[in-house]
C-alpha cells in the first residue's frame, strides 16, 4: 500500500506556481489576484478559505477576502459578484459554499463571469469540461486527476466507481475519469443516495478505483473493497472528539484502518485530496489571469 501524499504533491505544485509568478513579476507584470467571498461564520468554511488565502500569499498572488454576515440578502450578494466581475484588477473569484438558506447557490454561481470562475462551477465551464474542451476545471476533481497523473497511475480501461453525485465533486469526477486522456479512459459507475446499498457494495467490490465523496464519515469499509484497489477519499467531516483540544477530529469517508491494507494506493485524510484542491484553485487563478492577458 502506498499513500497518495496530497500534502507533499500540493507543495510541489505551489512551488511550481511560485516560480511562474516570479517570472511574471520579474518582467514588470502585476501578480494574479484571487478574491474569496465568505458568507457567515461556518467554522469549516472559514478554515478552507484561510487555506486558500494563505496559499495565494505563498505562490505570490494578490488575494482579497470579502466577508459578509450570514444575513446578507441574495440581491446584495449578487451585487458584490457583479462588482467583482466588473473589476479589471480581479482575475478570479470564489464564493465559498455552502451559503445561507435565503441564498440560491445556483443564482450566485451563474452570476460569476465564466472567465473569472476560479472554482469551475459555472455552467459554461462545466459544459466545456463535459465536451473535453480546455477550461477552468472544478478544483477537487482536477486535483484528483493531477494526483493520478503525477503518481503515474494508469487508469485506462479501469472500472472506477464514484460514490456521490454532487456538482462540486462526484459528477465532474465521473466526467473527467471517463474522458479521453491520461489519466482518463475509465469505465465509470456513479452511485448515490438512491442506489440500493447491496448494489453499491457489489459495484465497489469489483472496482479498480473508488472515489468516495459522500460526506459520510468512514462509510467505505474494508469488506467493500477488492485487493489492489485505488481509493480516493474526498470526505472531510468534523466528528466530535472530547480528547482533542479543538473538540473534534477530521474523518474521511473511508474507514482507513480496514480499507488501507487492501489498497495499492490510498489518500489519507487529512493530507490527501484537500491540499490538492487548494493548489488546483491556484492553478485556475493563474490560468484565468493568463487567459485574460492572451485575449486582450
Ligand atoms: N465548499 C466545499 N468545497 C468547495 C469548493 O471547492 N469551492 C467552494 N467555493 N466552496 C466549497
């Protein structure tokens, strides 16, 4: 069993980006600028956004964190997005999800100018991704693809089971893995909350690659995985733990102790997919910046 070390790989990617940014600024160009919009006080969201802002600093990007109270109206938030669209000094933006109940996340995502959509969530970008055209890709699935590529894992003709059908992870993951390319060329099965559990288990048991993105701590157990499988754990849930100073521990969607011994490769939580997401967001921001310059 080999760990897919997302933390280390993410550091490599950030170091590559840092070099690219210093080459830009050495020629007198301004650095790329990412704006993160954070609504409300959700602890996990604050942590994720902090990681993103910190990564911007590391690679040499300019970053701005725009915070709004949970009580902000949809109209007000849409006006903020419109202002960022119109600001020529902003290359990329993200609106951290989830959003408070009064706000329709689709309305906000659809309002972001596709060229500045650093998360790759806008329908235009999702459409291009689906057609296999170059575009800003959703960061978590793109990070998983990058991991498979850098570890030189051959996915062609392999059966991949994706657990979860979210717009952020499961669905785009299934599209990227089934697409042409290296990595890619997989036969993909998507399972979700309406898949009968016996069927889900049977699919997993014969899968070469399993990507778990359900948000259900320790859902995937050893008996559901075949010998030699590759397991990618996207889950990261705060589980109450009174023995920790923080009062919680981070749990993946994979029961690591029973699954890991059977795997050829597995991602840990934390230190697997999470850091890759942050690095791919940085890559998207640089791409958005470069696209802007090249289209001028
Ligand atoms: N919430 C959970 N994952 C993500 C992500 O990749 N981007 C944004 N904006 N919000 C999220």
